C-alpha cells in the first residue's frame, strides 16, 4: 500500500462498474444487484450489449472502467470462460494499480474463492480451452491467470456465507458501496500550489510500520497551511480505513461536543449521546477500539484535547493513523507522537504563483505588474493565507491602487501583517 498520492481528487463518471458473466447472472443476481444500486442512487455501469463482441474489450468499456470509483467483480461458474470478462478484469486491476483510491469488491456467486484464485473446477476447464485457442499467445493467458489470483486475494463476499439468501447478500454489498460513495473528500484548496511535496513526505511518515498505530504532528505558525496540508493528506489516504473523521477547529469547541462529533462521524450515526468528558472517553474507546481509523485533530492547543479525544496508541485498531495540527511544537513534544513535521514558508516561486492565481486568475503576473507583485509578496512572508488575502484584495485594481496598498503595508510591523490582512475579509 502506498500513501502520498493526490489522486483522490479525481472525479468519477460512475460510482460502480459491474463486471459479470451474462449467461450466469444477468437475469438473476446481477440484475437484482443493479436494480438495488439504482434504487439507492448509485450511478452504475452495466454492459447490456452481448452482441458483436470481439476478443478485446471496447473503448466504451475501457472508458467506463477508468471512470468508475468502484468495480464489483461477480465471479460465477463461467466467468473465466469469457475472454471479454477476463479482459475487463485485467483493465480493472491496471486502473487500481495506477490509483489506489479505487475500490475493487470481489463477489463469489455459486463459486469458491480458491477455485477462482487457483483456477480449479470450471475455471480449470476454461483455461484448458484458452491454452489451446491461444497457444501462440500464452502471455495473454498467463496475464489472465495472474489477474484472477490478484483479484481473489482482495477481501470480498462469498454467497455461501449467506446460505443462499440473495437479498441479505445484496444488502451487504449495497451497504458497503453506500459507505464508500458517501465518503466525500474534503475541499482542500482552489489552487494547491506546493502541496504534493508535503503529501509525499507525510505519506512516508504514515506508511512506516504500517501494521502498527502512527501518530503524526504537523506544526507551524498561523496561516502557513497546516490545515490545508492535513486535508490533502486525509483525502489521499482516507479510503484505506474502516472509519475516518476530520475534526476542524479543535481549540474553539468544547470537548464533549468534539467527542460526540468524532464518534458520530466515524460511526456514521447522526446522534450519539455523550453526557460528559469521562463518558465520552469510555464511549470512544468502547466503540472504536477494534476499528482501523484515520482521525485528524486540527488546531490543537491543549494536551487534554489529545488525551480526551484520541488518547494515544492504544485506543483504536491496528493500522490506525492520528494526525494533529498545532502552532505549538512544545505541545507535540509533550504528547505521544511518533513523528513531527514542521511546515515551512513558501519559497519565492510558489509564493508568486499562489498570489498570481488570486490577483490575476493565472499563475503569473500581468505585464506591468511583475515588480509590484514581487514587492507585495515580500510582506506575506511566504504564508499561503496572507498571499491569498493580498491577491484577492488587489484583484482588478490598477497600478496606482497597488502602490497605495504597498505604502500601507510598509507601515505595518511584520509580526502584525497577518492579523491586519485578516481584517480585509476578502476570502
């Protein structure tokens, strides 16, 4: 598993792509599943064209697979007999390799998982035929075998576990799909300048000793972009966890409210009653102790916020990740964190790009404003928030007005610049 990808910002054309063998399940299980997905508002691609199929899947299907957030593979007795199905499977796995935020959900319908993985029974018969038919293209046959093994190693559902009750089986699948689709990404930034380098470093921190818990602290001055970075890393890894929540503005809210918000968010339940802080600690530990979770505590300024919301390494299931943002490095030193990450100010190039997006709606200054722009951004001190405010404040203003604003900025002490800019109220 690799962290540090920003691919979770991609937009999906379909929520679900269904890969299935038509002769086995089109008019039964797959048909029922498709109808239930539609009834739950899940936008699903199901290929109903069985005519004029060649050896390779069509460009339309390729686009549908590439544009789907979730692929449900319905392995049935004759799935491996179809080179079309096997081609879909290879494409689905290729897309998943490129973008780990995609989900693959294998379903075993009237077939055993090991029969799929090891090509036994009807799958063995199918590959005997494939090897004869494609004896000059054994690389293709071996690729299909490898795809079946890889897919069968991914956690999925076995119809046998539901004693033939397809309604219960389908409901289980629907619930999982709804959970995935309802996990919307946080809005990060209109212009994510310089974010990738932060995500790569933090991704490495979070990936270390993956099976264990990891607690990461992100620190830096106000306006430097800690929250934006935390949102970006949250989006890039959120799909790897059983539950997740981003607790914003921790310093501004009561602990009981935060405990209730955290528990409701991770459990996806609207109302969980918490009577007091001690009751909240006990409730969080009880409900989440076996869950692999991702939790962000944004803008922490007191140790008790950490200890009464996430406790430490022992509160949650193995593989859990806790991320804190704070202005106070000393606070992190007093807490049980595994790694600290200091956010540094933007360099000149990044500062000019971010400022320009807000001042000119492009990544560089307009002609005649280059020197003025460089003069202005020196007062932002590489702080993203200050650059955004200054750029928005100067948008569509002429050079005379820019000179006037520069005169005002020169009179403000450096340590008061951000506070003054926040009063502009332009964002």
